C-alpha cells in the first residue's frame, strides 16, 4: 500500500471515529436529566378550582431545570367517547411557555376519565423518542376527583394500571395529588396511587397548598411532597350541633340550622334530620317515610350489598372510610321507580352503610328534583357522615 493511500485511510478512520463521538455527544446532550409529565384532570370539578390547578402547574413548570423535559396531558370527557384524554404538550426541553399557553386553553368538561389518562401517560413514555430522563421519569397526576367515572369497580381500574406498568417494563415514578378531592373518593384515589407505586397521595385543600406540593414534586433537590406538613384546613363542621345516641351507639354533628328528631316505637328506631320541621315525618307506626335524612339501625346480617342497578340511573358505588376509621359503602343514584321513602322517579338517593360489631347503620339522604340547593345538601351530608359520624360508642 502506498504512503498516500495509507494516509487517506488513516484520515478516514479518524473522521469516522470523530463522527461517532460527535454523534454520541449530540444524542447524549439530547437526553434530559429529568422528564416530567403533568397529567391534569380537566373534568367538571366536584369542589376544586381548575383555575387554581392551572396556576399551580404553570408555577411548577417554571421551577424546573433547563435540561428537564416537560409534557402536559389532560383527561376528562364522556365515557366511551373520543377525546377522553389528550396530550397538549409533547415532552421536550424548553416547554415552560408552551405549558403556560396550553393550560390557558383547558376548559372543564365531561367526567373524570382517570384510567384513560393514566394509561395514555404510560404509553407516552413507552417510545424511543422523546427521550426518557437520565435520572428520573415522573408522572404527576393532579385530580379533583378520586375515582374513574367510567368504571364502577375501582379495584379493576387499579388492577389495569398495575398490569400496564408491569407489561411495559418502564421504571416510572408516579405521584398522585388530589386537590379538594371529596372525602368519599379519597379511598379509591389512594388505591389507584398504590397500584401505580406512588405511595400515599397528597390532598391539598387550598390553591396555596397545591402550589407548594407541585413545587416539591418538580424540583428534585427539594424534599418529597410526602414529607410536607400542610397546614390543617379549618374544620367546616366545628360550629355544628352535636348529637349522640347512647343506646344506638353512634354520635355525629349536623348543621346548626337542621332539625333533629328521634323516633322509637317498640323495637324500631329512626332518626330524622332536615333543614326544616316540615320535612320531619310523624312518629307514628303508619309513617316511616323519610323526607331528607334518615338514620336507622339494624342487625348486621351478611356482607353489605350494593343497591340494585335496575332501580337507578347513574348509580355510583364506592368503598369509604370515615375520619373516625369506620369502613363502609357509599352509593348515589337517581331513582327510576317509587318506593324509597317519599321519593319518586327522578329524585336522587345518597346512602351510606356501615357495620360496627353486630349493628348495621344506614344513613340516607333524599334529594328532590326541584331542590335548589341540591349540591350544598349533598356536601353537608357527606361532611356530616365522613367527618363527624362515630360508631360503636
């Protein structure tokens, strides 16, 4: 081989090596240190403020590092329809302004399609590009509902998420944040978080607390949100009227404007509550209807069963645990027939059922078609049961 040809060969080898080195450096530079997806609940809020969520996400995105890859996805829509989840900003560095702009276009609509959102967010990471983070890959779920509206069995939702993560083989770091999630839905939200390996969710109640949590979750150098001690929100039932029934073994607090009356006839016990005396039934054997809130006790025989779906439309059933630790069932649906107290078709029935030792406690709320303050009635009822009800003493 001539000296010239040898020289050309050497130069070619060096050029090829340099190209590989430069190409590798370019690829490595394109790999972010951290990749974060904000998965935001865009369904109609139960009590949380979607505007507060947008402000907190914008602030959190602005606190991330220059080499962090950010993405934004929303979930919410009609069950079985199109658009139950949508990637608003694809993962990439320098996305802070894009996320700011995209959050400004999100409008509350539809029902919480939590399962669709989580599965799609997992799928976003299950691709070669955009690159996954070198140090961490996190999905932050920000929801104001604690359950998937399109699946009655929330345990099945959790199992599906767990299976999807296992089959993908991805090492994803989930964090679940429930902003003003109703008490009745926190157990199911905690179950979903556990299925995703996220540990215990954080439940901020104010926009300020939400912003603090998201900042903790998006800045790796800061302590985890699980270590945050949030200021306790004021107890909305602090000024409510206390009630206790020693012989029936329960106590609670109810709104001070409500009327409370017990009725005992032989071995039958009824406790009625309502916002006016006109909604309290007569304590006579022929009138055991209920008009607003009815608490009754009986023998705990067999497992607690859900209501018949044939009697309701939009029936929702969930497992709940009260602040005092009582586990039970909550159901809510619109009646399709007569026969539930003074209610008829089109009226809503909300029912809690708890077993404490040999006693079963059933707490019903009647909401009529023409009730103007239906949302407030349900909110007060849920607070009364979930925050103040004590059983067995």
